[in-house]
């Protein structure tokens, strides 16, 4: 499995030749609509991603970027868009055919290729926002989506996953309805994944956090962390190794 960080909450997960794209923010629409300038460019062209499925956690511009969604859906002709009802409603308004959409709620499950997708609970200003539990034949990953901390969060994820996930990707920015890095580390401490990865930072100067501080908190509770670089991919076949192997993604040069 390769996991490439695309910036903010965006990831490309590859298993064999199957690709799942999550929350890609490739345009500068947040700057044009809300005045927040992106700090890092997209790591590749949208057209290079060619996913089989696109999962979007909620209907905010840094997650449902309508220009990126349109580019993905137009260039990847077989791609299915999966998300909560706020996302699928936005997609219908954008003219994406209903037969290419799958609506999912917390606890709901959908399988596509090697990916088994389950929605997890989130508490955010999009009331329908969800997180993503992603199971493949070899791994179990949890992406928090945008959410506040709440005491039942880790237990809900553990129950849906049947135990702690291998990797937890958690938002740490601490503003606009999201956990701060200490709360994110608290969820990690309760969840006990084999590896924790901070996300949703570094994209906007007005809305970021220091991942090193998150790492320090996780060190304190005995959970290993990986701090990713945008455009680099993590090869999880090496998860058991002492050194996590991160290399430039083939996408970053395209
Ligand atoms: Zn966000």
C-alpha cells in the first residue's frame, strides 16, 4: 500500500493498481472565496491522480473543492464519489450524475475494489461531516476528517474497526471546529493505533499547528508518529520496520 499526502486532509491511497482519493484540495478557491492563501502548491496535476473512487468527508471548500472534484470526475470516467449527504447533494448541484454517487453515514459501509469504506462519527460545523475507516486486505486506516474532540470518538472508531486501526490520521489545527493538537493526541492515546499521522495543517498560515508538538504528545503516550511531506508517499509494507520509508511519490513529478 502506498499513501501519498496531497496537503491539508488530502491523500491518495494505492493498493495494487487501485486508487482511492480522499479530500483533494488542488485549487485556490479558499483564497478566492475566504481570503486564505494556500502555502503549498498541489504536488501534481489533478489529471495524474486517476482514482477509482473519490471520498469526501464533508462539504467545506478545503475538502469538497468543486473545481478539483469536477476535474477528477471528468478525467477519471469510472470514478465514483462517496461521501455524506451534504457532499452528494453538492455533487448533484454540480451536475454529477446520481449513478456515480454513493451516500454514506456513520456506520455505513461501502466496498469498492480492495477498499472497504466505513463512515465514522465526526462533530463539525457541517453537521453531516464524517470520518473514514478504510480497510484493505492488509491494513486498517482511520482518517478523522474534520472534527472536534468528544469522549466517545475513539471508542466508536475502535468498535467499527474491531480494535485499534493500524494508522490514525488526525486533524490537529485546533480552529474552525477541529481538535487542537493536544486533543488529537488524546484521541490517539485512547485509540492506540500502531502509528499516528497528523494532518490538516500547513496549508493556510491562519489555520495551522505545529506537528512536532503533536509528536511530542504522542511520544508521551507511547504511540509512534510519522510526519509526512506533501507529495511524498508512505509505503506501509514497512510499517513494522523501525524506520518508516517515505519517498517522493511518482505523482509529484507528473
Ligand atoms: Zn477542513
